[in-house]
C-alpha cells in the first residue's frame, strides 16, 4: 500500500510595491493587513500546520530563524558539485559555508 505525503516549502518575499493587482481568473480577492489581524484569524489559529508556518515566518522576520542553508559538496555519484540543504539556526554556531 502506498502512502502519500505533503511536502511544503515556505518562502518569504519582499514586495516591490504595496499595490495589489488581482487577476480575477486566479484569485477572488487580496489585501494587505496588519500582522496581528492576520495571525488572529480563526483560519490560522484552528490549524496546527498553518499556525506553525506563521510562527516560522514571524521568527524569520524577527531574524530568529535563518531557514535552510545550502552546503556545496562534490558528489561521488556523478562527480558533480551538489548542494546539501539543511536547517540552520543562529544558535547552532555552525561553520558551514553557505552558497
């Protein structure tokens, strides 16, 4: 029996402007809102996964979480440079070279 799983990638971006252009064929509505208002919506508070994602994004914004880092290594499988991605934290004090 096959087991299915979800893989989520969280990306933090900086807007080029605060003007919102809604493509009605893709989305019904969009708006900027204060972070507290966004966080306190039942939609996020009632779902453990969404709450964890928001917590990670807030930690990143507050510079308490650096996200995944990439460490370049030579692969013996194909003799090419590959990237090993791993979670890095400010507390870890790791000496990994980031690409």
